[in-house]
C-alpha cells in the first residue's frame, strides 16, 4: 500500500468515527477545499512576495502554514475519495496536458521567459 | 521512494524545464492554490448537493473535475516543496489536532450528530 | 456622492487611521478577497443546497453570513480603490459582456434551460 | 434609488430573463463567489507584490482585472439579494466590529505597525 493510500485510510477512519459521511458529498467537499485554500491565503496575504520564503520559515509562522496546507490536502483527498479519483494518476495525466499547453522552451529560447500576464496557466 | 515523492520529482522536473522557479515563491503558489480551488468550485457550483455524486460520475463532467482536483494538488505540492513541508507528515499531525477539536462521539451519543451550523470545522 | 462612494470613504479612512496602505497593494488585496470568499464558503459548506435559503435565515447563522459577505465586499472595494476601478461601471460593462455570452432564451425556448454542466459561466 | 440598488435591479433583470433563479440558492452563489475570487487571484498570481500596482495599470491587463473584480461583485450582490442582506449596512456594521478588533494606534505608537504575521485580520 502506498503512503498516500495509508494516509487516505486514516482520513477515512477519522470521518467514519464521527459519522460525517452524509456531509461529504462532492459539492460540500469542493467548497471545503476552497475554504481551506482561503485560509492558506490568509497566512500569506500581507507579506511581500520577495519576503515570503523567509517568512514561511519563521518558527511562529511555519506551523500555521503547515496546518493550512494539510487542511487543503485533507479536504482534497476526501473529495477524491468520494468521487473515486486516483489523485496520483490524475496528477500525471494533468502534467501531460500541461506539457502540451506549455511546451518546454526550445534551444536558444530563454528558459523562464514567462509570459506575464499569464492569466490562464 | 514513495509514490508521492516520485510524482513530486516529476512536478519539479516540469517546473525546472520551463524555468519557472523564480515565479514559485510561497505567496504566488498559495494564490495559485486558491485559483485552482476556485476552478474546482466552478465545476460544481450549479449542481444541487444531492445530485453532486451522480453528476461527478457523468463522463462529460468527470474529466474536468479530475483535472481541477489535479491542479489543486499540483499547486499544493509545489507550495509544500518550496516551503519544505512533508505533506504526509503534515496531514498526520493535523489529523491529530482535528481529533482533539472534534472528539469521537461517546457511546450512546449519536454518531453524525453534526453540529450544523458548523462554521469553523 | 453615491452611497457606495460614501462607504468607500469610510473604508479609506479606516485604513488610513491604521496606516495599512503599505500592505494594500493589488496582489495582497486580491489574496484577501480569496481569503474572505473562503470564509463565506465555510459558513455554507455543510448545508445542503435545498436547505441553504432557510439556513441563512436562522438568527444564529445570519449574522456570520452577513459578516463574511461584508468582508468580501470590503476587501473588494479596497482592491478597486487601489487599482482605480469604478466598480458600478465595471459591473455594467461586465453584464453587457455576459449578455453576449449567455443570450436570453428565444421565444418558445424554455427559460431556465440551463446547460448543466456549466463549468465556465 | 441608490446607484447600488439600480445596478442590483439590472442584475436581477439579467437573471430573470435567463430563468436562472432556481440555480441561485445561497450555497451555489457562495461557491460562485469563491470561483470568481479565484479568477481574480489568477490574474495576479505570478506578479511580484511590488510590481502589482504598475501591472494592474497595463492596458493589456487592466481589462481582465476589472472583469474579474466585476464578477466577484456581481455574484456577491446576487448572494446578498437572495439572502436579503443590505450590503452597505452590512459593510458599516462590519467596519465597526473591525474597529474594535483593530483599534487605531494611540499617539506615540507607530501607525502602520502592522503585526506581521497577521493571520486572522
């Protein structure tokens, strides 16, 4: 069993022990993902981009950031479990799609020549 | 190497091949997570809760839902990689915290006696 | 002066009295909007669609919902103020664009024949 | 009639002409707000904080930013209309609450001495 399947089992047991399954339809869980993503944003909204690396390493900040990242992951895994999505396979399929959409820069072309504005990446 | 570490390596290679690292500070990536979570919400915003399970199984819907779930995961993994968060460990720590906050119902207490409204779960 | 301009003045005074302008660049404020939108979602994530109307009228729920709606509006107005967007004009322009994208149903065509799934409305 | 009430009337007419009311319960609309907030984030996710002011003034960027801000406002106004929230009053009430939570700096205290990290503002 993979590490992710193991942790998925732990999440499933957590939900079952509390009888929360009736609340975990895909719509509710997608909303929960957005809500947790909003909390992750809250952690970083007032810090400037160029200070964000250093900021997230501060002992008084890091724990909150980790917790919010974990909450996004937990709700997303609950969503995938309910819908029947194998997340690792879905990631790999999506990376292939993204590779078509954003081809690697050709030789001689500047890597990182990122098209800003880049609203739809 | 775990399955998740493998896929993380693939994501890292994808980013490196395009020279995107300079854009991937933690603030930008947290914003990208919120943006992808918003797209996941978009897939499910007009469907009623009690039809959401059936809806996400429709062949013409499922692919989009999988893609959006994958995008949330990809941006979240990029975020964790940049900040140095081991996501599986973070999930386990957070589940323990959540267990303190939402204790299992005691014997005789209705499981699933979910306190609705439940704004801060 | 319109009611909205008045309330914008009050928000501006609130920010100035606390010296928060340096934190209010458009990126930070867009992130703050997402964070407040996430909190609005949190209020409604566990309630079924068909009970959401009744739910939001409950005295113990309504205040929280109002507060979160207000926070989304406040951060959005701060964003518009910083960027120099006249929000009412922007809404009217966008409604015109949306009208092209979603034409009114023609006579004989069912109104409300909403194309579900409707991922990009 | 205030400017905001006027534009609310236009939004209401837009929705009625398309027969969309059945889809506009408060849960769906909260989700739509999150989805539009995500699109606003998408516009600004790759630009550094200290370049965001200049960026949002670029002619090729500004229109998209305005459109996304308008979409957040439109969905939020639909939400308030459905729930029966007078948005301007709600904003004023919330500003008063926020003033208690974030008192003005006293004389001699540095204005703008913003407590960063500031995860719960």
